C-alpha cells in the first residue's frame, strides 16, 4: 500500500538486482544453515518468495552472469568463460529496458567483456563509459575485485582519502593481513585467512560497494531505475575484515560432504578437476575448516550491509514500488567432493539462492512462501520485464517469468533445469588431452535425477532421491540405461529449442507466399 494515501500500490517502477559472487544456497539461514547469521536476507525471504531448486545456467562467473544479463543460455550467448567477449549481437538488460525510459545502472562486478573486434570491424567508436562497453549498464561504479583495480579506480581514491597510504593501498590493506610476528602476509594464501584484513570494515570492498549503491538509491527521482548491486564476496580471496574473520568457529560450519568411494575409478573430468591446485588443497580437512569460517563471515558481512540498503529503500519510500531479486552467480565447493572453487555440477557448485520480493498487491498470497520449482538464472530477465509491464522479446529470451509463482497464477512450468560448462580454459583440458572446442558438459536436473553429458567422455547420473549428497555416480549402471536415454533426449530437445535467430522477432515470421511474394509481384509455380 502507498503509505501516504492508503491506495493500492500495483505499479512496479524499479528493480534492485542483488548478486553475490560464489555464494552457496545452503550458506544462508533461510536456506537451512543452522548457525549462520543472515537476518536481512532471511527477512527478504519472509517478505517475498524463496526458490529452493534454482540453478545457475553455468557454474562459472562469466557465462553465468551473461545468462542473467541476456536471459539466454550459454549455448545461445556463446560467452563460455570469464571475460570472453559477449557477441555484439546479444542484447542485454540495458538494451531491453533503456528504450522504455528505465535507467539501468551498475554498482559492482559484471565479468563482462565487450566484443571490441566486432566494434572495430563495424567502425563503431569505443567511447569511454559507453553502455556497449559495459554490458548495457550505466556505470555508477564497476568494481570487479580479485585483482588490482588500478591507481585511478574510485575505490583506490576512496582508500587514499580514508588515510591508507603506500604505493598500492588495495594490495597492502585490502588484500593483506598481519601475522603474529607483525609481518604483512597475503590474503591470497588460504593459510592466512583466519587473520583479519588490514583494511577497516567500513572501508572494505563490501562496505564500499554498498555505499555506492545507497548513494544511487537516494539520488533517484521519478524516473524508473534498475540497479545491479553486485558484490564480489564471498568469492575468494577469503580474507575478511574484523570482526567477520572470526565471527564463527569450526563448530558452526557445515560438515564437509565427501566419500572415499568418490575417489575409486572417478569419472575422467571429475578426476582431472581433483588435480587442480585448489582441489588438492581443499581436499585437506584443515584447509576446508580454516576457509569456511571467514567464508561465513563474509556472507554475514554482506547481509549486514544489505540491511543498510533496505533501510535506504524504506527511508526514500521506494520499497513499495521496487522489485528485489537476490541471488548468486554460482556456489563454492569448500572441500565438498574433494573439490575447491566451482565449475562442476554438484549442488554446492550449481545450486544458487533465488529470492524474489514482489511488492505488487497480488503477491501478498505468496509472501514468505517457498517454491521447489526447477528455476534457472535465465528466468531473471523475463521476470523483470513482466514486473515492469514490458512486452518480452520471445525471439530472444529463453526463460520464463517467476511472477506467476509470486502472484499465485499457477504457471505451467518446466520439469527439467539445464546448466552448462566449458572447461577449455582450465587445466583439466590439458590433463584430458581434450580439443579446446570439445570441452562442453551439460547437466539435466529433473525431479529425481541429475544427468550429466560430457563431450567425449562417459555420462554421469545421480539419484537425487536416494543419494541427495551425490556421492554415488550411477552413470555406468546398465539397469538405468533408459533413464540416461530419456535425459539425453531431453537435452537434445532443449538444444533444438534454443533461440538462435536473434534478428527476427516472432511477429516478423510470416508465410512468404501470403506476404512477401505478392508484395514484389513474385508468382512462383503458377501455371
């Protein structure tokens, strides 16, 4: 309701799209973690709708984000790895919303790389700040993290203005800790992540990005806006500022899910990933135990600052007409299945949180509810366009709006979720001697089964009812050959229905004999 006039508030003007980087779904209180403190994210789940079987379109930062930004699968958009240029033909959030008067802004990370080769070939000038160079976003602040942002980046100026000296305050304070001997040590080394970062919490990356977002929110007037608030945490490096570095103890952490049986005759791709440096280290219990504590702290830090963002929305009265979506680009193994980082298709890597807070009056029927529908990240952009009352370009978007769930419309829905990877850029390709153009893997998740197809390697299959922890690959069980065949056909059907003719809207597909030929006086086959 409109707090000033008591009128029904049915029009959504704004969208706040919150993404964490490398956040597992099960590391939130509202998703069942028994000890982690995430009261503000839990409050979003209570105000909105929580989807517990949401899967990223690709469990790698870049391709996953491009699927969020385009509403299209990696199969279709083609940006197969981090900073692989997104084809100039692909339309993003900004391309679809800005023509309707929506300001489309970014505060944080995107992993977007422009198709500069095509721009040069077509004679398109590369203008600094152009939305074409920034994934369709107006950059309020782009902060990718994980690497030196450069001396001229606004965050570097922010640090210097806050009194952090030295030639590189990001490296010396944000990415460093001080050990027991008073020596500065690197936050990249997981052995050091129990120590607090040298930067004060209020000047940390998460706090800084939040400040930028709040400033944007407070400066808005009546023009509709879309803000992508994209945190780089809890992604590695796992170094957290005090007090979040030791907010939790080992007793607060989820047990590591792994079995010695997984190491007996492992699938070739899985076996290759076991040899990656991060997996070799995370396979050691002491490493997983050390990292999980600051990982949880980084999640709680994001939650704290989201409380500030929500307060700014309320104080400006924009909470009543702003759709809020909270999610992540992928998860983090944290030692589960003897692995580190992400990429493969186990639940810790591929399942993501998805919370939709729909302020429309019709959504009152779903507030605080949970859905087990099989949701994909390509459903985000159709949801946004639906919320803003915009006609969706069916020849482009491959997902579906989630507002049918939030508003009780009982939508017909998919019975399988798909995710993809391309490991051409990983060491696993060299280990396997794989052609770099044949490093694709595809997951088909149905009600009971998780089927994985690998180009050039055996299929995998997990019974998610009998083996929810995915400890027993039954891909070689002859008794389940029909299950594998059924899921392989589902994958082929999915491939056949990708939307690859991006230059032709549905309404322009007409019968040539009835329209084009008469218009040009063409009479084919006339006697």
